[in-house]
C-alpha cells in the first residue's frame, strides 16, 4: 500500500501502476464536493472505495432513498455507480475554525458494474435529469415538456404504460430500476 497525499483534482491517473486500485480518504472542501465526485466517477474503474467527510446536507442527498425530500438527481448519479453509506455525523464544533455547517462521513463502495442495467447510460441520466428538472410536475409532464427528451405526449404515455409506471407519479418516488425501465423503453 502506498499513501499519496495530493490534491485529487490535480492527481494524474495515468501515473498509477497498472492494476492499481485507489482508496480515497479525505475531508472534501464543501464548495468543490461535486467536482470531486465527478472526478471520482470519471475514474471509477480504478477506485475501490472512498471515505469522505462532506457537508451533512450533501451526505443526506447521496444516501437518500426514493420518496425522501433529499432524493434527487445527485442521489441517482451516486447510487448508480456506488453503494453509499452514512458512517457518522460530525458536529461543526469538532473542527477549528468552526464552520457554519455540520458534516458527515460517508463511505462510497464503487460497484464493478452500475447498480441497474441500462442500454445507454447517457440516456438514463437524461431521463433522470428530465424527471427532476421540474420537481413538482408529474413524471408524465416532466418528460413530455423536456426539451432534452424531445418526446411527444403520446410517446411518453406509451413508454410509461409499457413500463407499468403511473404517469401521475413524481420523479422523487422512482427507484433507479424504474428510471432504467423508462430509459430502456425509449425508442431508438
């Protein structure tokens, strides 16, 4: 085992020896948590796991289940590639200087393959994004009104019917598997 102490966004993956598997441990600066997560998912094939301390609200979003207020596109993105687990909450007074927010430690176990089978990952994430784009709309309206999806109301209705998903549901109630069914049911 070799410990590498570097800024993760400046870390050059090609410098790793062949067959290496990273474990990432860090207290992530809150303002760049999303870029760091994006970097990790880009190199997910080389990362075995991560133990990160992040803002408590962000941690709740990563581990949120369908139906929870915190569940959204970030939850789906993270849970597509990892098994996220909340390890512990950390009171702001444990840090110096004291930040204005509480923190949480989260473990991310990187999956060998995505959590659900999809024909096209890009399309899957478009469906997720479109579903959450207008959170208060029904799934039918969110998909039918999405410029990104370019689907007619009849197409959306047919896809949801074929998948057995009630068009009146909202995106925040759908599991990854249900989003995958929609994406896999899209016309080619």
